[in-house]
C-alpha cells in the first residue's frame, strides 16, 4: 500500500514529504533514528528515487532530517521553542512544557556602562552596571548564551541569588520585589565570531539568532537589558499573530 495518490493534482514528492513529515512528528520515526534508504522508500511507496530525493531534500531544508555521508539519513532532534508573545524567562516558559532548564554561570561582574548600555538603562556612560553571562541548557543541550546588564543597585541584590537554576525575571520579581511591566525586542541573525562560537560550542561563522531585549519594570523604568544568542540548530522563537480586520474595500 503506497498511501500516495498518483492521480492527485498534488505532486507525488509533495505527498511523500507530507507523509514522512507526519511520521517524524508523531514519533513513528523517533529523533536520531535512521530513515529508510531512498531505494527502500521508493519501493514502499511505488515512486522513483528522484521523487524520494525531492521529498527528503525538502524535509532537510525544514530541519526535520539530516544526512551523514556514507551512513544515511537521520531524523533531527526537535528544536525547543519559546512563545515570544509573552514576557517570560526561558526556564519559566520551558518548564511549563516539561523541559528542564539549567544555566552555566560564566561570569558575574560590575563593568563601566558603554554607550549602548547607558542609553538603554538610562544611566551615565561609564557608570557601574552589573554584567551577567550565562550559558543556558534545555534538557542538557546547550541552546543559548545570555548577556544581561542591570543597574548597579539592582545587580548588588543578585550577587547571592541562585543564577544556576532560576530565571533572572523571577528573581527580580519574587526576591527583589521588582514587578516587571513590558519588554521591547529586536531580533536579527548574525554569524558567530570566535568568542561566541566557543560559548555556544558551534563552528565559527555558524548562524546565530540574536535577540536584544530591554525589560521595563511596572513603573516604566528600564530594569534589565539583555543580548540573547541562540544556536540556529537548537532553538526557535514562535509568535501567533491575529489579523486585524479593517473596513471592507
């Protein structure tokens, strides 16, 4: 039984791609398992190897599978994701879906604010600010590097906080009594330089998603300024957008 419809207007490679995608997403082909070969898939579904190759090529572009020369095609590990439409820390968001998030504290120090940090936190250039660098792991897999800047007075209150297992957002709200209000985000893609590649354990020049986030307290004052660097192969940000219907033309 091929499960494909030869007379359908949908091309056979597209039908096969959707069938294989369904089997990957429902766990029939588990993460990191070896996929059937092109010849095996062609025979099972009554299509040519060219058709199979097209379907697999599209799935590879989507990041659902990967190929190892001489060994075959394998199912990729699902990317962790966070909903960007809600102001939450990584552990808070991921924990709701059963993921474990832990942090490697790379450094905590007080540094002079450069021009960009000074503008964002509304302090004078050269003023002392807290700088916290943490590598973040989801289910023991490294996904991001977080570089956080806080006004010095706020940073002093975090010196003895548990930065290994807790989100800074929750520490600010629950331990410091500083409720958060809103955040402004800018998202772009960059190529990892040597320092970033080492921190994220990727090759230099690998694609990295960068998020600049400025979080304000409930009083509207800037409180937490961050650069978040995510491995392109390990994480996604997702956002649901509803259409605003205007007057009909």
